[in-house]
């Protein structure tokens, strides 16, 4: 049986009995095919290539529906591109987004430290963690190549 992470957004919403217009179906297909993070502006542009009748309101209503259903996450990705927000399918495992303000590159990493941090949050606060998002800003190796070893043999400066 397919898991939620392998099922299409369309199949998940159909199984939940949610009304799916032709325009919403186009948006769901685009989100399922998206590689990486997509913003609403680019999603609208791509959708209008398939159906010129799709407008901004339809895009934002669909994104709000998917967020409300827990199927996508809205990310600001450290506002590397102004105040723009990005969207990605919610994954089974939480992950870290690492962003470079120099070139806008975003790298995602999964680490065993996240579940440990979630347990620590539960232990300290009593909250039951449903999801966790960690964003790190740093300069990537392309924008700031690593320096050679320091004369003392310690880390480069």
C-alpha cells in the first residue's frame, strides 16, 4: 500500500473527499512534479502555461488548503530572496535547510540530531512535537572557499 509520502497530492485529497476543480488538479500535478522549493509566483506562471484561466487567488487558495491538510510546508528560507515564501511537500522526516545569502543556494540535510532535539523539546516543555523546521544561514563553499590550514595547524581563518 502506498504511503502518504509516495501518493500524489491529488490522490490524497481525493481520498479525503475534497472537491478538486480542473484548475486545482493542474496545481497539484505541478507541485507533485516540483523539484526543490517552489514559490507562488513560479507556480502561477507554470500553471498558466497549462491553463490560462488559473489566477493568483486559485494558487493561494490551493496552497492554503494543502497547508491546512498538512501536506505541504511554507518556508521563508531565511528570506534569501526578499520576503518571498516557498513551498515543498511535507516529508516523513524533518530536515534542516541551509541557505547561502550570497548565491541563494539551499541545501537540505537530514540528521539524527532532529529526533534527539524533538525529544529534548518534549522533555523540557511537555509539548508534543508534530513537526520541526530548522533553517541555517551560512556562506557556501562557492561564495567563501575554505581557507587553508592556519600556521598552528588549527582551523583556517
